């Protein structure tokens, strides 16, 4: 039985979040009439686009950190950390779309979570195995 608190479930959920941000950019392109490859021309579109790009940038660091933590420390711990990352990214996206100046708390939660997973993975690899 798979739990929401494991790396496999978090990988699927976080991938869904990345897909959602991509879909949101496509929807915003249509709504604000921004033709590809342009990424400027409307402030709301630009924020939605930055949410997608920043989420992808974070995802590349998050996923290996999540899995290495799960392997070397705890799958359940990775799941809890991953759920926090997802919550932080959703908070970040919602805040940033409304007002770029309010994106900080969600960004901080996701970055601190990734840092914790990464440091835990290093600890587990170096000191525990």
C-alpha cells in the first residue's frame, strides 16, 4: 500500500504540480494574447510564467534530494518533506500570481525543505552508510 508520505507519491504529486504550472502558462498565453515564443507583454502573464520557470528550477534540485533522502534516511521523512515542498510551491504560485512582493513565504518553505532533504541525504550517505 502506498502512502502519501513516501517519495513515490510525492514524485507523482510534484510532477502534477509542474504540469499544472505549464498548463497555467498556456492558459495565460491565450487569455493575455501572448504569442510564443514571447514571454513578456502582460504583467500577470509574466508572473505566471516566472512561477512555472522557478518551479522547474526548484524541481531539478528537489527530486534528487527527495530520493536520496528516502534511500539513505527515511522514505516517510522524505514524504513529509516533499509534502511541505508542494505546499510551499502552491503558496508561492498563488502569492506570486497575485503580487510578486508576496511570494517570499512560499518560496522560503520550498527552499528550506529542499535544503533539509539535501543535507539529510548528505548526512545519510556520508555518516550512516
